[in-house]
């Protein structure tokens, strides 16, 4: 088996055979970053990006130390960027202590990255349950399994709990999952990065203005 260094030397980003780096004109970008996100998301889907709705969610622990993991995007609109998880998970505890997070999307087929930062709040339980019950049986079973981030004694214990959760999710599609929580990240900053073959990558950063409703835009050096 090849070692990491050997493999790294053989790898490139943005192979023209699989990546289409599109021209990006920041001057023509919409005033609201949610609109540009919706456009780029639709383009990532149309370009065949695998799992474009997965994103890295970064939080900080009680000591201010960073932590990150991948979660699914549940929406991006006037309510902010939404995701769902267990309130009693590690990230749930971190968000309760410091309700602030960062998200990163990477869509390699278009050489695009989107970064989002801002405060996070938990939606009312009814909204979280409506969102969960509109999803798949597997999503409900996973939410019903619970105990996320707690120590697991054995794989058999997980299998038993998961089988029971699948059985309940199939029988009771509106079963409540008490700790499952929908969070909205209300962005203060959103940055769009378009990769360029000559490394003249374009970065367009949106910042909320003082009044909290409008957006200020500026370019950043790559
Ligand atoms: C593709 C993918 C999607 C995931 N989506 C979610 C999700 O939407 N919600 C969630 O709680 N965990 C999701 N996970 C699992 C998390 O990455 C993580 O393992 C889990 O939430 C525990 O994180 P924590 O210990 O920091 O709380 C996903 C993992 C992957 C690889």
C-alpha cells in the first residue's frame, strides 16, 4: 500500500477532467447571500456534486477550543442555515454553552467553497418534529436511537437499540424524539470562494451591517 506522502504527491485539486471552474463576477452577485447560496447550491446539484447538502459544522467547547463534524443541511432561507442534531450530544452541549458556529461547504466539481458564521438558536420543538417527520424512516430511527456522543459499551448494544428504533419509526411515523433539535445559524458573515486555474481565486465576503438587516460586500485576497 502506498504511503500518505507518496499518495499526496500524486494528487491534484481541480483536475479539469472532473472539475469545471466557472467564471464568477462578484459585481453581479445578489445583495443577499442566501440568494447567492441558493444559486450556487442549485448549480452544485446540477453539476452532479455528490452530497452537496453535507457541510462541516464547527463549534467551540467550554474552553473555547474548536471542534468540527459533518452534518446535513436542512434549509437555507430567511431563518438562516439550518441543521438538526441531539441537544444532548457533544455539539449540542457546546452550542448550549456557546451558541455560535461556523459552517463550511465544499463543492469540488465547481471548485467552490462557502463559509458561514454566526449565532445559533434552537427552533421550537414542534418545528424540529415537523422537520424530522417529513424526512425518511431511517432519519427518524436514527433520531430515536438517541444517546449520541455517549460512550457505547458494544456494537451489539447499538444493534439492539437501532433495531428497536427502526421498528418504532416504521410503526409510529410521528414518534417524538425528545432530544432531536433543529438549529438555525443566523449568519453574520457568509463568504463565497470560486477557485481559479491560475490561483486567482475570488473571495466575496458578506457582512451584516450595523442595523442587522442589510449586507455589506467586499472582496478578499485569496
Ligand atoms: C455525511 C454525514 C452526515 C451527517 N449528518 C448528521 C446530521 O445531520 N446530524 C447529526 O447529528 N449528525 C450527523 N452526522 C454525524 C456527525 O458527523 C457526528 O458524528 C455526530 O453528530 C456526533 O457529533 P458530536 O459528538 O460532535 O456531537 C453526519 C455524518 C456524516 C458523515
